[in-house]
C-alpha cells in the first residue's frame, strides 16, 4: 500500500531530477506555486493531505516522465536513469543523482538551535530536500516567506544557501541577527561597523545593522525559477 510519505517523496525526487524545487515543479505543471509546499502536505487539523491524481498527471505531462518513471521513484532516487525531456528538449541523461540537504522554512529558521556559531545547519529540527549535487557539503535549503524580495523570490520559493561561499557586494544573501531574525536580502555594503541590506520589493525599506548584531551572512547560490 502506498504511503503519504512515498507519494510526496516521489514528487520531490522527480523535481530534483529536473533541477527544480517542489514549487518549481508545480509551476511547470501549471499549478499554483504553493501546491506542493511542505506546509500544504498536512491539513490545519493535522491530517495528511495527498496530491490529487490530476496534479500528478499534470506533473507527468509537463516533465515527460511516465507513470512507470514515477512509480520507480516511490522508494528512492532513480540513480542515473534517463528520463524523457519535453518543452523543446530531446531525450538526454538525467542530471547527476540528487542528494538530501537540510531544509527549513525561513520564518522557522529564526528560532534557536538551527545554526551553529559559524552559520552551518545544526540540530535535529531540519527536514530534507533532494537537490542535484552542490559543492558545499554544508549547503542547506530555505523556503522563502513574505514578499520583501519580490519579484525575484516569492513566498514558497526555495533558495539554496552555501555558508562556505564568499560573499560580495550585490550578492543575494541570508542574514541572521542576534535577536533571531533570518532575512533574505541583497548585500549593499559591509564595513567594519555596519551591514547594509536591500529589499528588492520597493514597498519594503532597506535595513542596516551594526556588524556586532549580525551572527552570519551566507550567499544564496540557487533559487527557484
């Protein structure tokens, strides 16, 4: 018998095969971008919410994967199998096998215990998301909340963060402050005393923090398209 976790896991693995987040897969299938978000997989009263047959069918049509391909993903990654590509692409080898990286919501990440002093993911409260190989072994995924970085990042989009990557002016970054805020912004300037950050949405003000109030700054290296 299929389990709730198997079906959602297969959708996550299929997304990873195409270098997409769950939100990106939903958008490619013509669904609402939040349809496959982890927050939508459990109802408000705690019951499992299953993806509909129609939504799975739309995903298969959009990616060109067959029912057999999807079934093979129910119990784990498909390795280096070849999946058919649509949307103007000819058949080609699948991307390198995905690996699981830590994943958490941006708002939840502000709570204590999810990062060590160097800004690396820590503790046991993380979920996991499958993602094609990324060089930084400490990379992690954050699910965007809010609209301060629209139109680049929208609520529910996934960003991959590399705490080991060098950070320069103009980079999109994740910043954690000592009062528990975790922000997705653009780095304007970092001096010996302050950090200036820009919100892409003009309805949100830019912010500035004393450098002493900043726990870490880490570069965003990939985001849902």
